[in-house]
């Protein structure tokens, strides 16, 4: 008998195949480049087992791009004793099945998992989000991890103020850290986050008003709540979904990554910052794609709600849009050499061709 991987099969594993994998891995707990977290105990016991596995992996020597260690985790609930800080390159954590079935909680949380820790006018600026995982290094990957759902009265207050109905799930964060502090190099270069799901303030800067994180990570098929995928983005985002104010939409954030088939709500894709990336078949609601900032990206077959692509009070456009759809308003005027709006449809259902 051998291990059956979803990537090799090309489709989801059957229950029988997963059972066979568990039996196989139960007999072969670890090897030179992997270990298996069984998750057979209570949620808190499982969490300790997972955190211990990561601690032990950090003790390994000679890890490199060609010598990666993987922690394979069985489906289940894992209530961690504290946040797992991914601070060592070339150690990966992946669900056994590749699906979103490794649920991460925190049994050290007492009371509300989201704390308002200051008296600022905007509580979003002064939050402690109690993440399940914080990424602090280059060259690591996680797959199939899910933040656990919690009741949060503080989040209820915030979501009421922003007219949101979403629940609070523990976030997965990326630490604010200047690029020159990395030993390996690059702003989260070589980081892959795939098929993960978590709550607000995930996958980027937790400070929405200051896009202080440089992120060259790659995200695939991930889902997050409001104020997520923020920071200065330079990586690849494909088939990702988020609630409002996401995808590098904080003040002065650079939305300079490559976005393929991503979906956001209002105030997304560089809304309050700089929408300079490449976007293909992306969707958002009102005030998106640099609506209150600057618009200089390439947009192919994208759709945005009212005031999208508007570039603040200036109403100018410095990018290239082709076969895009704008609901509720008109496209701005191209304002620099080579900027253009081609075969796009505005809020009046008119086909628009505008050139500088």
C-alpha cells in the first residue's frame, strides 16, 4: 500500500482512500523529510501535537530549497496552546487531503478573541486579532488550514459600524517586518498559501490604515474576511475571495501584484491606495480599483461597482482597461500616454472607447 495524493489523482480523495492513507501514515509516522500529525485526541491535545511537531522541525539542520521538511496534518480540530509562528524557512504545513479540513483554534484565548487595545477614533487601527498562525519568514507554505469560528462581541461592534454580516474566524496573519530584516531575502518571497480559509485581518497587514507589509507571497484558492490580503502586494493571487476593504486597499498600499479570477466586495483592489497591478477577470463592488487613490494598472475583463477606477477627486485614469464592466457610473478619462479604456461598458450600458 502507498500514499494516495490528491495532486497525483487530480480529484478529491474518497473516504476509503483517506482511510487507507491514515492507516498507512499511522504505521509510518515520520521520515527524513516529513512527519505526520495524527490528531486522534481532544482538540487541545491535537493542538499541542501540531505545535510540538513544528517545534521539533525547527531543530533540524541543513534545511534548504532542495531539502524541505513537511508537516502532514490529519483532518480535525486543533486548539493550539498559543499562536504558531512560522519563523523558519523550508518547513511546510499541509493538510493530509489538501482540502480545508485542518481547523485551528486557540485554547489560551480567554474571553473575546479580538481585543480593542486603544482609544483611537477608528478601532480598526488598535486591534489584537488573536491569529492561529503568523507567518514571519520566507520560503514556507501552508495548505488546507482553516481559522476556527468564535463569538466576538468586539467584532460585532465593528461589523455593525461597517455594515457587515460576516462571522469572526481566527485570522492567519503575516508579520509587519521591513524587507531588509530577512535573512533569506525578499518580502515573504517563496511563501505559498493555498486553499486556506480564515477571518478578517488575514493574509497581510492587520493595520488597515497603514499598508506596512511588503508581500511577495503567492496565494491560491484562499478565502478571508474583511480587511484581508492587505499591505504592499507584489505576489500572485489566483481564485481568492475576500470581504470588503481587501486586496491592498489600505491607505497608501500598493496593489501591484498579479490578480487572476479574484473576487472582493466594496473598497477592494487598491481602493484607498495605488491600483498598479495586473488584474484579469476580477470582480468587486463599489469604490474599488483605486477609487480613492491612483489608477495605473492593467485590467482585463474585470467588473467594478460605482466609482471604481475613478482615482479620487481627480477622475483621471493612468492604466489600461479592456472589456471591463462598470456599474452605476462612467469611466474616467485616460490621462497619460498609452492609457486607454477599450471595449468597456459603463453604468449606462454604453460601450466605451477612450484614449489619451
